[in-house]
C-alpha cells in the first residue's frame, strides 16, 4: 500500500515536471499599489533580428497615480519606427491597445518615428500613460486593460522599416495576482 502511494507520488512529480511552465521572469520591484507585467522581446515569428529586450509594465491603481513602462531594447536594430502593445486576435488583425514609442498619445493613428532610430547597445524608453491613452485604442477603463493583461491577451510589438509588421515581439506575463490591492474603505485608513 505504502509502496503504491510512493509510486503514485513519483508519477505525479514526473507529470508536473514535464508540464512545468517556463520559468517566471525576474519581477521588477512593484511600486505602491500596482500590478506588474513583463514582456520579453525576441525576433517575431519567421523574422530574424539582432535586437531583443523587455518591457516592464507598471499598472498603478488609477486613484494612486499614472501607470508607466520601461521599454528596454538591447543588442542592435536598424530603423526602429514604433512600438505598441497589441491584442493577440488574428481575426481582428491584432489591433493596437496602447502606443509605446515614439509616443504614447496617438489618437487612433500610429505615429512613425521620423527619421527611424538605429541603435546598438541598450536603449531605455520610459513613459507614463493613463486612461486617456488606453482609451484611444479601446476601453478607457484601466480595469478592462488589466483584465486583458491577466488573460494573457496582450503583447509588445516593435516595428522597423525592414519589418513593418513587427521585428521583435513578446507576450506579457503578469505577476500574481495581476490585480490591484483592494480593501474595505474604513474611513481615515488609506488602503
Ligand atoms: C512561418 O513560416 C511558416 C513556413 O513558411 C508558415 O507556415 C507560418 O505560417 C509562418 N508563421 C507566421 C507567423 O508568419
Ligand atoms: C477577436 O476579434 C473578433 C472580431 O473583431 C471578435 O468578434 C472576437 O470577440 C475577438 N476575440 C476575443 C477573444 O476578443
Ligand atoms: C530605465 O529608466 C527608468 C527611468 O529613468 C529607470 O527607473 C529604470 O531603472 C531604467 N531601467 C534600466 C534597465 O536601465
Ligand atoms: C492623462 O494625462 C494627460 C496629460 O498627459 C491629461 O491631459 C489627461 O487629462 C489625463 N487623463 C486622465 C483620465 O487622467
């Protein structure tokens, strides 16, 4: 009986090992009352690129302050024109959800950097965004954006002159619980 249980345990351990998810990213330090998501960027399907990088997204609870991101590009790339967060939905043509680079604020029109940017080394593009910015491309409700993030629907796409459809990309992983802290509103106690 005991032996059977041990065998069973061994099988369960093997099975979970085989199904192990990819290692969670190194989560950046989460600012006060925020959800944190990371997208690791590498060459888009069927593309080659000397560029890579990551995007750290800090979705700050709307009553606390604006949200922001660090877009870090490494290696080298030629002719970077723009970067967006997209919704992975092929039948809808993977629509833009938020502008990132060169501008966050771009009502319904993708803004191309002119002239395009060529870099080698490390590039750090950091910007703030708020409900107005996400509202340009979809629901302006930050919670809706957060839900899309938690469902794994959002990815980052960096466009170049050579690859206008995207040269490096990465799907977001959102740190547990992928939600803002909520609390009962006791008067006089900030939460
Ligand atoms: C990549 O190329 C393969 C083979 O040509 C093709 O079947 C596949 O659809 C391509 N994937 C994308 C995302 O373009
Ligand atoms: C994808 O887009 C189509 C067309 O706009 C829409 O009907 C569908 O609901 C979308 N799927 C998801 C999962 O949002
Ligand atoms: C990028 O810049 C932001 C803002 O200056 C900073 O907080 C962040 O640590 C930088 N990240 C890297 C990898 O340099
Ligand atoms: C977002 O920030 C811009 C300034 O960058 C401001 O004009 C706008 O009112 C803000 N929107 C919200 C919903 O706070």
